[in-house]
């Protein structure tokens, strides 16, 4: 792996996005590496939790070239599959069979916000920025964005962020239910690891608990996988429209 760092300790797999020059914006290759890291953790029975982080900048979304290629010809096989690869990165993190925690510092934008919302729990910096960013660059949200927002923080927050493009900091994210706790920047990763280590003490139990947790807390409306496909035509249209 070249842009994802992966390490395991105390039953916790740490997956770190490591492309600071572009604020961890997801390229196709980085998305593949992120998917591979999540699957590696899921296949390791000694792993009882995953922490996803990005250092000073959590994730600035998808790299613009992926969106631009899709915009030129949304139905072209390569462009379609490349955007799908970006989706697969956060849907894999969201479905891997162990509890997941996002440690969010800096900005979580667009697909990066989807990645944070895909995890089971978020520990954030007080100054972290949660912003959709889709409408701001003239495209429809993708990746099941509305469903992710609504299932974590409810319809009102999903409307304010996803529809109206509002932005919230870490403390406001906690107040809205988008995150569990906010800390100073230097404490975020360690606090996320503390939470993860707690459940990872018994990996087999952690896996059984998270499976039922997700079954029992599924929100109403369409399922996430359906939402991903539901949003895709509108997003492809908006990309082509640009």
C-alpha cells in the first residue's frame, strides 16, 4: 500500500489515509487500498475493531479527476467503474464485520464525509469540519449520502447538510448526533483508540455484537445499498451537466 497505512495492535486495526498533499482526497488507487485494508482487517480474526483516521485532514472527498471523467461520459465503463471503486471504499468500511471508529480531524468533505458516516462511531476534533460539498461544486450527492446522514443524525440534519449544504464543526456535530465526542486535535486519535480497544478485547464477541447492532438499528426508508444506486443516476446527470 502506498497511500494507506495499516497496522494492528491490541486487537485494533488502524487504517490511516496518507496522502496529505491532497488532503487525503480519494483517488481510484487509494480507494482500492482502503477497501483492501478493511477486508484484511475483517479477515483477521484477532481484530476486534477498526479505527480509520487521516491525520490533520480526514478526507477531502474524491479527487476531481474521477468526477470529471464520469462527467464526460457517465455511462463509459471505465469512468463508471472508477466512481464505483470510490463508493466501494466507504461501503466496505461500513459493512466489514467488526466495530469501526472514525477519528476525524480537519475536514470530512463529500465522499470523505460518507466515509466518516459509514463507521459505527465518530470521535472528532472540536474544530473538525463536516461538510457535504456536493452542491457547492455543482453535482448531486452520491454514495447514499442522504441515507447516511439521516440514519446517523435524523432528517433535519440530513436536510440542513445534504440538501442545503450547511457545514458544522466538531462540537456542533456532537450536539446533532453526528459524532460521539469532540476533543482537542492532539487527543482525537488516542481517544478513538481507547474506544476501539475496549470492544476489541474480545474480538469474537465484538463481531457478534456489531452484526446485531447494525441489524437492530437500521433506519426506515430505503437501505443504504439501494440509496447508493438510487442516487447514482442523478449524480451522473449532474456530472454530465457540468
